[in-house]
């Protein structure tokens, strides 16, 4: 029987003593933890990796926790969030919850209460199906084959035939997943962007092209040339042709 995957909790807190204490308690309670002492490092991590929940200090050295949530929204990244703060004013609590926070705890707090709040938010997020990595792909999708590799959504990893494993970002995963779901179709840049970033995303075609270039380089580094299998349709988009068959009409 496969081992149960431990939920990963991000602890975004600049008080190292408190952060260490929370991390220790999370691990003792059967969860994994990843600590960050500023907002930018947490944002970079979430752009390339999945986490089940974030404990977020309202006041960080580089920016406000509310600003971090706004940055995540702009990048179509959703993560259940519990604010932890020394700020006890009602208007601050309300603003934090209205900004997307799932709960708010005022310092100092008991660790047992924190664990109870985390468990409650995790249960709610599981019921709501909050496992989307991109608009088209979910953390719960099964491992699938792509150009001779094994792509694992639950770990955001690609296992290559040479035995190595590489981490990939959410958007790279979304692109691979969309290609794999639509072989031998000419996929317009617009359709790719809408299916990965969302229908209302303000994303330039050039940004998509840069992600594809990044993927090509990653596969080439492991001896897999994608020029014949991820074909550029100039002025339109891309075609994923794993067996080099003729493309069908454009997907809109």
C-alpha cells in the first residue's frame, strides 16, 4: 500500500524562533514544513511547487502578507492561507479575510490551537477541490507519459529515461499536460494561454513562447530533442506530435 502523502505547510514568518517552533510541531504532527523568512522567496517557491497550506505573517521584511496574496492571485496561484500576526485590530482581521485568507490567528497562540485550525482549513480545501495547479491541470491527476518521460503532478516532477528527475514549475506542468491531452492538434497560443492561465489572464504570447523554450532546453539537456514533436506553427501556436502524424484543424 502506498504511503499517505504528508501535507506540505509553508511557514512564512520572519521570527526564526517562532518559525522553528512551528516547523517542529508540524513535523511531530505528521506534516511536512517549508520555512521562508520573506514574501519573495515564498512566491518563487509557489511558482514552481505545490503546497497544501500557508501560514503567513502579516508583516514581513520585504512586503505585507496581503501584498503576497495579491501577487499570487495575479499569477493564478491559489493556496489556503492562515494569517498569523501580532495585529489584533478588527479591521485588519477583516481585511485579511476579505483578501483571501481562510483564517486569522493573533500572536501569541497555542500550538495545539494552531494545529486544529490547520486541520480545519485542510478539510475545507479538500472538500472544495482546491488542488488546481493550473486552469487545466490538477494535483490529483495521475502520472502520465510524455516523450518517453514520466510526469508526476503530485510532485511537479519529470522522470527522464536516463534515470534523473527534474522539478518543474506549475506553468511548465500545465503546458506539458495540455499538449499531452491534445496530441496532433494545432493549438493556438490563445487556447493554450486560456487553458493554463485562465480565460481572463492577461498573458502575452511571448511569455508562452519563453516557457516552451525553457521546456525544450530541459528535455534537450536529457538527450530528448523536441523540434519534431513540439512543432511551432508560425503565427498560430504549437502542435504536439509524438508520432509525427499530420495535425488536425486548429483548436480554439
